[in-house]
C-alpha cells in the first residue's frame, strides 16, 4: 500500500493512494499513521479493511495538500556520509562505522510544502535520501532479523544549513533541524511494495538542472545493517524514521564553488517507487 495523509497543516487525515493514482480518504478506518498503527498490525488491518470498504471511501481531490505521510515520530535518526561519492565530494574519509546524528521532528513538513530558508542562513543545501519507517520496536536486533522491523520506505529531502552544521561548532543537528528541513513523502510505500531497497535510483534537480543522480546500491552501510547497528545504542520505536544518506551532488560539493539555495529556487526530487516531491524556497519572514 501507499500511505498518505492529506489536509491542512496540523489537521491531516489518513488516506491511501491506489495503483491507478486515485487517492482515497480512509478516516473511517479509525486510526491515523502513528506509533500504535505501525507497532501493531495496523498495515494488515488497513489492507483487510480496504478490501471490504474501498468502494465506500471518498476520493481525495488532486488539489488537496499532501502532508507528511505519518504522524510526527519519536525521532528522526540520520546517517551521514553513507555514499562513497558524497564522502569524497565532502573531502571526508569513508567512515568505518555509520555517522549518526538526529534531526528535530519539528522540521517535518509535507512533500510539496515550501522550504523556508532560515533566519541568518547563507548556506542552505539539499540532499535527496531514502528513508525507512520502523514497524516493530527494535532493541539489540541482529542484521538478519532487521528487515522484519521495517514497515516501509519514504522519500526525504534532508535539507542542511552548512554554516550552522559545520562552522558553528558542536553537533550537526543544528544545521539539520530548521523548520521545513524534512519534507517527507508523497507516500510511505509499505515494505512489500519495494522488492529491493538496495537498488533504487534517486535524483534531485534545482531549477530544472540535475544535481544528484544516484542509486542506493552504492550505500556504504545497508538498510538492515543500519537498523541493527542503531538498535545497539537506542530503542527504535514504531514510526521512527531512519534516513540513510545522500549521493554526490549536494551544493556544498559543487566545483569550482559551492552553490546554495535562495528564495525562488525550485527543488524537485524522487526515488523509484516512492514518487516525487517539489519544494519552492522562500525567505524566512518571522512569526
């Protein structure tokens, strides 16, 4: 299934997108896409419910805003430098173990919401990434069992303010957590929809120019390894998002000079099987 949420920001309702592109309102199912949904048998129950009730579900207009395809999770765990080509362009060594950092969940927005360039930002950058959603509580799980803890996959743009991230001291989280810096979606594809997450094309354009064009087969650390690895240090809860790194082509790595986003720039991105999203950059205007 393709899980979506729609409606005004903060008032989203659950839906599904069908193979023919139609979107259905499944509010009558009675549960949003939250920790209880992913941690229980929500996906299986929703699939069974749809078999009986699909014809009764209202269709969602294509003009309706899509929100983040899950309720705000307990955490977003990010993996840095997980593609060798991106490590090279960043002039950093390929890591011996995953580089782990967090992204504030308050940065989550819908897939086509505006990117707000933060106050005092000079180096806002893009990063197309494959993210996974945890479907079963994970603590000290083996790599062999890790796949059983994945509920699905989602497109993520891991926006980064490079000056905040790299020039202000401390942890990367400062440059990763600004409002609107985590557009997710358009949908979560349940695990059965993606036969090989280790071989997916992912791409990103800025103002129509291709900046990133990679494949998850070039991941340094595989998805099962990451779930197992992270579970040695923290409990992963249902609905948690793990975002797995970006290929080469970020603004920071542009030659001869880095390129960063400005108001009016249009960023589009996509991953095989996970759809595409579009963000238009705008300046921070305050409260």
